[in-house]
């Protein structure tokens, strides 16, 4: 390397170094990362504490240290050996899967109809569906309960599931997503001889898989963690869902937090699986790949 | 294959009528191109033909059947859309075979038909690919394949080349023309590009504001345009149009300029139209038609367009690409009198 070249490259380094230093030390960067870090800690702490408690003995649970002095797996053995846990788990699974399948189908069917068809009263129907979003769940519980009593749905899977079988939020979400499906796809299928139901199922639905995945995750999580309504509509322990069942670990004199936390830790497993299965569909946006924009 | 007849076809959206009584007879096996500016009703006519929109009044016949009340699938037509509309979640094979789902063919016959179409379109190697792995031209070919596979009576093309770049558009244009020569099916093609219309069509239908302006072969509409709109819409650059008045043995364009030619008409206000390629730089002994100053030059390679300011108007002339006047130079232009078109300035109708 010649003298001139060495001088030139060292000069480049001299210029580059202070720039790199400045870039990492920008105050806005520091503030941004600090806020993100704090947010991350806030989000993860309850989960860390839940997991930590599930490995503690009962006398240790009010000790806030994260790593237990004497970690134990006894809580997991107890919960998993208790037959009721499997029963609650199974009930939750039936409820969450059924409502998810139902809501995904009906929400997208109604959303598609509202989006792609012209008919009298369409706007009224849409506004009526949207307006139900403004009513808090607590206000709906009494009408739901009266309905469940009237139809004999107390202490039944159907009783737990029926309020979530179709959702206004899902209808709205799917309607908005179907807006992004160009009519030309549907018209092409119409010319190819498909009926309207076939067009919805084989053309429109595969194009909104990201929205369907997001909706499936929301609905599944909502129903998997639902507490108030399943508690109200069931009084038979055989029909308790997981969140309701876990409350039986608290008795009049004491609350067995370590068992509740263990049950809750086990209950997160299906939700994690659902998220991992569906999140790749959310990321993969497929709608525009068949079109020239 | 089938002929297509439109009788007094109208279409209205609410109280707004967008098509005002279209009459047209497309012969069996003919390649007809609808051309016109945006909003002229060409795509609406195509959609009515396809059954994607309801007819307000009038009749549509495909072959011997009136199809006004038939569903799109019952009309035995196939349509290729501007945005291709090929399904992104299906392979090329599934896309092409999609239209056969409702047919009564066996699976083996369906596969055979898909392979045949893929071979015609030189797509055999691409059958297992997804649309996202194809180029624009290949996607358009898949869309054409999906239309071909059902062996329809009529092909409808709705601006299928608009989204392709210039080179690919020329290539696909040739492919579509060759395809028509090979399969001979009736094709109705919509475009706003008059070059596409001229190069592809057996007959061109020129539309404006929901009316047909002229129907004719490419040569007919170019050489004998029915009115000023057709004259200026067909041909690039547009025909030069100059307003004047009948005066004795010629047409007076302004106080001092008079063209010594006149139509067989007594209409006083007459416009003359001359195509840029009919004008040339006048040589010694030529009758000078226009005199003016060159304002702009657009070189196109083998030829160049010169914009000549006449003082009372501006005309465009196509001249030799390498030897031409410079901006600011004075030029004299001439033309063969047979190349001058006359139009009634008020109605816009051609005077022959």
C-alpha cells in the first residue's frame, strides 16, 4: 500500500469513527431504546412472575424474588395429576375452537356480503352490526343469561359458546379486508361458472388469509381466557372452562397462588401454539401478488 | 365461435345514461376493437356483453341466443381483465384449469386440455409456478390461457395490455394477433390505445360519450374519418385541424391565408384537417400551403416532428429524422390536395 493510500484510508477512518459514535449516542435513540426497554419489562414481568411463582413452594409465594430459593416441580405434578385440570382444559378447547371456527366463517361470510353485494338496507345492517360494538359486554350478560335460561342452555357447551359464535368486530374487520380484494377476481370466477358461495370460499377467502389468521387468533384468545360468562352460565364443575376451574384453587381461608399460577402457565401453551401456527399467515400478504397494480 | 349482435343497447346508472343505443354486428370469427377515451362506454359495453352488468334496454345476441337474461357462465364467453385477475394462491396449472372445474370433462381430459393450452402459449415449463414467480407478460399469458381453456364462443379482452411496458406490449400484441389467426374465435377487445386498435383489429369501433362514432376497418377510419373526433383520435400525432370559412374557390383560414381547395358543400364554416405525415417541406415549384416558424422539434429517430407556428395556429409536420429545420427557422409546408380532409365546423361531420 502506498503512502498516499494509507493516508487516505486513515483519513476515511477518522471521519467515519466520530460519525459512528455520534450515531449511537443520539439522544433520541437513547430515549427511544429506554422507553422500549421499559415497555418490554412492563409487558414481560407478569409472565416472568407467573412462571416464577409456579416453581415456588406455598411459603415462598409472597417473596417477590424471581428465582425461587428452593425451586420445585411439585405444583406441576399436583395440577397435572388432578383429573379436573384435563376436564377444564378439554372444555376450554371445545369452546375456543368451536367459537373460533364459527366466528371466522360467519364473520367473513357477513363481511363479504356487506362488502361485495348491493342490496337494499345494506348500510342499515352494517351500522346496526357496528353499533353493537358500543355496548359493553357487562350490559349484555343479563339478556344473554335470560336467553340461556329461556332456551335451556344453562350448563351446556352451547350456552357458553353462543354469544361468541359471530362477532361484530370480526364482521367489521373482514368487511374492511374484503375491500382490498379486487372485484375482477370475483368477476373472473363468475364468468368461469362458479356460484356465489364457491366464489367466496375458493377465491375470496384464500386472498384474505392474513385477516382470517388475525381474527382466528383474537377470537381464540378471547374465548380461551373468557371468565365472566362461562362462570355465570355454568354451575356444573364438569363444564367449567380452564379460567373458571382455576378459581377453585382458592378456598375460603386461602388462595393457592402457586397452583393457580401453574395452571395459568399450562393454559398459555395452546395460545402460544395458535399464535405460532397463524402468525406466519398474517405476515404473508398474498392479495396483491396476482395483480398488476 | 359465434357472431355478436347489439341492438339499441343502453345502460343507465340511476338517472345517468352512459350508453345511448349501441347498434353493432360483429361477424363470426372477427376481431373487433372498441377504442375511445376514458369514460366513452367501451368497457361498460364489454361488461354488458359479459353479463357482469345488467342491460337497461336493448338486446344482446351471442350466436342465435338473446343473452340479456343469462348469467355470465351461461353465455359461453371468456374474459381477460386489465389486471389479469389470476388467483395468487393457485399455481399456473390450477389457474388455467380453474374454468374447467364446472365442466363435465374427466380429470385426465382436463389435464390434457391444460397441457394443450400451455403449449400453445409456450408456458409448459411454468405450469407449477405461482403467479408471484411470473413476469407481467407471463401473467397476462396465464390469464389468456384461462380464457382459452374453456374453448368459448367469444373472447372479451378488457384493456389487457395496459399494464405492460412498451416492449412487452408490442410483443403481446403480436401474440394475441397470431392467436386469433390460429384459433379464429370471435374477439372483442377494448383499449384506449389507438395503435393497438389499428394493429389488431379487423374492424374498429370508435366510441365517445356513450355513442359509436364510426365502425370500419383500420384503413377506413384512418383514411375516411366520419367526423373531427375520429380524425383526431385515430393517428399519432393527431390530425392538424384548422378552422376556416368558404370563400370563393377556397377556404380562408385568416385575413391573408387562403387554401385553394374546397369541399362539395355549401356549409360556410369549414375546418380543414391534414395529417402530420401528409405535410412536407415545400420545394421549388411546390404550392405553399402554410408558412411559419419552427417552435419545437421532437426527434423520433428515423423521423422528427416539427411544430410550426403559423401565427394564427400551430401545425405539426413529420419530417426526415436527420435533415430537418432548426427551432426558429422559417419553413414553408405543402401537401397533396387529396390528403386534405374537410369538416363542418359546427357539427364536426366530415364533408366528402
